[in-house]
C-alpha cells in the first residue's frame, strides 16, 4: 500500500495486493505471509493512532494480514506499513494469523468529572477526538476557553468533554479558578433520598451554587437521587458530585409495588393534563407493558394522564385509562420547537452518509444493510447511549451511527434524543 495516488483502490488490483511487494515494508517478525482475508465492505484504512488516512479498500478485495492490534477498543488487522482495517470487516481468513499485540491494546471509557461545569483555557491548539478517541480533524485555538463535562479515557491518556462527542486532551488545558459560593443553600435528606428520579424533559444540570453547568441529561433518563438542596424557593436533587437537577424536572418513583415482569406505575402531577404530540406511529401498551394491538398515528395529539409506566428500561405516558405510549415518541407541548425551520427527527431531519457504512439492526443486534457513501436517509428518531454515542433510525429496526452522517439541521442532539444506556454497546460481529 505504498502507492496512495488513488484514494480508492480498485478491486482489479487484488492480484497485486497479494504480491509480496504489498507488505514489503512490514517488519519480518510481524507479517505472516500465510494469512489472507477478504474485505466484506468498502473500508477506510487507519493509522496506528486510529486516524483514517484517506485510503479506502473496496469490498471483495483480498489482503495479506499482518499483526492484529486494538485501536480504541476495536481489533484491527495490519495490511500495510502503519495501515490497519477493523477485523470485523475481514472475512474468509485463510492461513494462520498472529495473536493480538497486547502492547498496543488501547481501551476507552468515560468517567464522572468532579470539575464538570468548570472552565478550562487551551494552552496550545487543541485536537478534538470523538468518544472513541479517534481524531476528528477539528481543532480549537490556543487561548480559547471551554466549559468541560465528563472525562474520556482513551489512547492511554485522558480528555475533557467540551461538546457533544467532542473531547480535548486534559494535559493541553489549564483549569480556571472558580469564584467562591455566593448563594445560600440548605442541604438535607428528605423522603426521596435513594429513590429513582426520571427526567421529564431534557434536564439542565446545576452545580452546588444553583448555576447551570452547561450540561444536560436526556429526557426519560433515570438517576438515583441524593440530598435535597434548596436555594431560595427552588429545590434540587443531587445526582452526582456537584451535579443537581431541579425537582420540577423529575418524576420520582414512589414505593409502588413492582409487578412480576418488572413494570411499575408512578404518578406525575407535572405531566397530568399536558398535551403530547406523537412524533411517529407508536404502539400502545397496557399498564403491564404488553402491546394491545393498537397504534397511534404520527402527528396526533393526546391529553396525558397523571400515571407514568416504567417497563423494560423505558418510560411510557398515559393516554387512556389503561393505555400508554413510549416517551420516546412523544413531544410535550412545552417542548415544541419554536423555530419551525429546523428539521427534527420525524419532521424533515435528513442524514447523508459521509462514508460507506452498514446499518445496525436492533432486532438481530448485528450489522445489516450496506449504505453507500453520500446517500441520504430520513431520520425518524434519535437515541444516545451511556457512552454519548448517537444513533438515528432510518427504517424499522435499522439505525445509522450519527458520527458517520451529515445532518441537514443544526439541532442540539441532546434535546431530541432518547436515552437508552446499553443501545448498540455490544453489537454481535
């Protein structure tokens, strides 16, 4: 792969790819000439740091396989000098392959940040990576200031979150000093301590002083509640260190009995009487979470009851005496988009694939359809998982990774995404 004049290698060059010259620059103790694999889909090539180098291998082409390493938690085969492709796209491997090189293994995970909500100043030009530690190619100027969120651990270093799916190296910024507390707060433990609170809206996170941290938590996400804080007439519940939610943004589970299938119902006076608009055709379930064979059409509006059903890690609004629909398909009248020119999920949001990719099928928990680059798809809804990875539904059970598409809207993803912690976190290969 020394000749990179063409950014897309034609499949007619397969015979050349099998020639020794293709991997002649690899160390002799790394290459196993007996191992050959077939690329199952058009695949970008990455360097040893996990950054795409601009070359794409065509579907059906065959390559000699060198050392296998892990980049950002994903296994890759070496196919050239400092050139790697994901092992998941390689099929029909013949010959013996080398074991994974543990010295290059890089894991990634996110953790809470005790300094979340504070501001940092860039000491140098900052290179932005995504939640997997991959370089996005975007930069932030030296001297610029940014409010930080969670901490990403990847590439054997740590990063601060500065925006959705955007992180910068902690070593390249300076944590700014903060002012002393100016608000008088009263912190106690009430009867809701230790209970579960479910966000009724995309909820703003506040610090110990009642100031917005710049972070939000997705609508319908659930959090174990800590102490109660009162600042003036406003009440907050603690959900993490120096992170609080307003009590009016939460529905707090009561000591209601849980049914045999794990479902339970609570009462929410904040929701009762509000009007909910259905964003996509949605299935109706009963108070136990069982479908009743009825659907509500997209665009229809319903007055919501006081009950909220919790079942199978999802929340449901009450639309009749024993009828409920998923919160994921309902937009409250208080949440309506005031700028009708902005496309939203199920309302004009279009994603265009930036690279060739495969969809994720939720019914099989596996990759499925092949989508060519630069094709456009209507997105009906958005989901975000516990790693901050966003996915868009383009057909029934078919989802695309939002990081690999260009949206026709500048909408805030957090405000329009449904939170499912384990969504697409363990896809079968």
